[in-house]
C-alpha cells in the first residue's frame, strides 16, 4: 500500500479485489488480489475509514472512527453515495456488519449500535441509535469493536477489546456474554464468520483466534490460534477463496508519511 497509508479495515466482494481504508485521512485503496497492485479509488474526508463491508450492489459501508460518521461509497467509482452523522462529541465508530435488512456499526466509546435500515436495499435518510443493555458494560479503553451476525442470523456478535469478552446482541440492543469456557479474546478486533466458525483478530497479539460457535452464538470454544511472521498488528480480516487477508495496522509503530504498510494473505485455517 502507499507509504503512510495507515490501513485498518478491509472488505472483499465477489470479485478478486480488496478494499482497504486509511486511518490517516479516510482514503480507500483497491488492490487486485491476483497481482497485488492497486490504487486509491476514493480520497478521504480527512477523518478515518475503519471497518468496511461491501454488499452485492458494490456499495462499501465505511465506519468513520473519530469522525463520528458513516459513509457509503461506490466501489467502482469511489463516489460517496451517502453520509450519515452518527454521533457528536467523543466517539469511535469502529466496525460495521451487513445483515439482510440493515448495516450495523459499533462505537468503542459509547454503549450503542448505529443501525442503517436497508429496506429493499434503499439507503435511508438517517441512522437509528440502539442503546446496548445487559451484560456488556463499557470501561476504560476500547470497548465494542468487531461485529458479525450469529450463525443462525437471529442476532449479532460483538467483541469487547479491553476485556476480551464476546457478546451476543439482540436486535433490541440487549447483550448476553458468550460462554467461551474460560477463554478470552484480549485485543479482539475484526471478526469474520463462516458457517459456525468465527475468526477473531487479536491485533497486538499478532494472532487470529479460531472459534467454533453454536447456532445461536451463545456458546463458543477457541479451537486454535494462528499467526504469521509477517503479521505486524493486523486489525481485521476478510476472506476470498481459500485465503484470509489481513491489513497490518502497525499500531505499535509511530506513523509517518514514509512508514510502509502491507496486507498479508494466509491460508484459511
């Protein structure tokens, strides 16, 4: 990726292209997974682009971090299709997941989810604020971070970075701690679900935890952790074919305009 880019989120659609967002200025970089070459397709607004997901229409849903916003970007042209103000004051809109009828965003600073209803795929005029209640209690540091649907599609799963705990979240915002049988996911960041297998990036641990969940997402077991010598604090993960792709966010490296950045592909565990 370009020097100084500061990658964080990644999204991969049906074609062999990865889209990676910049923490530095919110630009979006498109990489050809066949060649590794790429270019910036959308210049950012000067605030971060963090978690991203792409739908079947080629629309990128982008979490805006400290900007407190969300954007929807055309992955073909880089044009911003819609922008949403989600929060004012201290905020960290961190990650996003798409379900059948909505886009859901986490906020690592405020105990809420932000919902963009997508009726028949149409973009809404405004977001809804869903307070988080129940077992998930916010503390110092980064709280709710990565988000994914439950295997049965009837709820959501969120990881709390500062405690390493995993939670099932109802559509109402009610949370219940997932039983991990004594395990935890400290530094938990991006989540990726495939069937009942959950991949959880543990960024500063330079590891991906592989969990097996029950259908409801209320019970899970860590079956293994994988790492790679090329990992340098990966933030999140996307899949294409038989591989996982992880951008190296390099959170432990002071960023400059000449700091190099890469993404790493590994076989899917």
